[in-house]
C-alpha cells in the first residue's frame, strides 16, 4: 500500500499547484467482507478526478458524490457503504473523507523517509456512524517522531482510531540484463516495487533499457556494492551463466534478503549448492532456505512474461508466508 500512498501524495501536490482542492478517502473499518480492506485509500480532487480505488470500481462514484460537502465546507466526515445489496461482498465499509493538504515540511519529511526506506504510521480517527461530521482526520508519524496532519482542522484523538504501519517500498534486485530481466522489471514496477538492476560490465545497460527502474549499474560479483538488503528485499539472479550464479551467491551469503531466486534447470540445482558448500563451507542454513532455484511457481510458464509472473508470484507467497493453492479450495474467507 505504500506505493499507492506515494501516488496519492504526488498527485495531491500536482493538484495543489493547479489551485485544486483534495479530499483523502480512507476505509477505516469493515463489517463483513469486501474487495479491499481497511487502510486502502484514494484521492479526489475538485476537478472531479480521482487517483486510486477503494473497491473493484463500484463504490468510487458514490464516494465522489458524497464528498462534495467536504470540498464545500472543508469538514471531515464519515460515510458508510453497504455492499451486501449492491456488490455481493457481504460487507459494510466505513469511510473517512477528509481535506488533504501537503505542507512543504510534510513533503520534505516524507521524501526523506521514503529514500531512507523507513516505515511510517498513519492514524485515522473516526466514529462508526454514517454521514456524520466531526473532528475526524489522520495523523502521519515518522520514525524520528515527526508528526503531521493532513489539514488545519482539529482532530479529536478520543474518537475510534484505525492505525496502519506502512512499510518501505518492497525492493527487487535483479542481477542480469537480458530480455527476460526487462520483463521481470516491468511487471515488478506494476506491483509498485522499487527495482534495481545489476548487469555485467562486459555488457552494460542504461536506465532507459529498464523503464521505471531506480538504478541500473554494471558490476561484478567480487565488487558488488549493495545497500538496504533486508526482509523488504528480494533478489533474482538471471545471468544464464552457472559460474556467475555461483560467484554472486558466494558474495551474497552475508546479506539478508527475504528471497533469492535463480533461473536455470532443476538438474543444476544440486551442482550449484554442492559447489557453494565447497567455496563457503560455513554458509548458514538460514541463507540456504532463502534460495529458490529454479525460481518461480509451477504454473506452466513458457514465455519471458509468464516466467516473470511465476517468479513474482513466488516472491509474494514467500513474503506473505502463504502456501500456494487454488482459491477455489477455500470455503471461508480469503483473508483471515
């Protein structure tokens, strides 16, 4: 959800420069089930445009209509949307509508927080009622203790609160510069991930070769320069070269990503791990558990696009700690 909030904030700033007013929409509570969960947000502007969505598309027009009083009076309010009779989602959404203004200080602090890959908290205060105005609103807080509200209105912190911790952008480090790496980069960016690419110094690439990537650098395994490799990072090695794969694995053994995927046939996995043991006999079991080779889920992928999809799906299953199976086998709720 962090990348969705970044998009909202960026568009809000553009709107402000145009002299437009903004309203932030946040789902703060839910009775029953719904397409999206509490914490999802969207942005409305006074020119009747919107960024983001809080449902599959059925709720947004209703929210836009009921937000007009917020644009007019600049007072936050709570509304509900009952999807049981209109969406078939069997749930009632409680939605906070609040004026949304990004101050220079907030933007500076937010930008610094994102670049340093730190988490932040948004607390939204509300009442579980329908079409009610009040001292509602949200407070954003950063790890250094800095706090900001999204409008000048007073917020009553004795109201009910929905608190959400937004994690740093998930980072995908791609080691490889061929056609399949470009496809993996493109799909990861669609997920809102931050993508960094490392290519061979014998065949360096440019940032324009990987549209949307944060960086593209040419390195070798022995001079590999890494930063912020942690539980919010996945690494996919796709060199199509056994020796390079082994050398990169050896270099990465002291890093702590959540996932390491390696392209290649299943029959070379044992050879790769055996030679890794020979080079680094003290390598930890924890590191070995992170290695997935061949990378990806078994969905019958054949094309580079399909292989990218299978890899990203496997990364998500690891990050979310989900056993992979068809949702048709679920008899209760999809999300607990």
